[in-house]
């Protein structure tokens, strides 16, 4: 029985084209801000830790997503 591992088919909590209000929690190695939505990592360029921003999800991959700040 595979109870110790997270189900790899769990749905992703974000959708391309949708907007979300987030707080940037960390900075990635290449300088993008990192927000988390239900634990799911979203990379947001041109942000800093502590920024509270509205983002639009541009691309969703199985383990993370990319978004841009909505002005």
C-alpha cells in the first residue's frame, strides 16, 4: 500500500489565466519571488519577500507554476 507518498495525480490548486492575491514568501536562486497557494509553488518575477501582490498565472507545470504581477 502506498500511503506514505503523496498521490501524484492530485489536482493542481491553480489554473492558467486565473488571478490570485498572494504574499511573496521567498526568493528563488535566479531572483524570482516565490508565493505558495495551498502549498503549491508559484514563481513571480520582479517581486521581493513580503510583497502582497495580485498575480495572473501564466503557465502551470506539475510541481510549480509561473505568474506575473497584475498592475
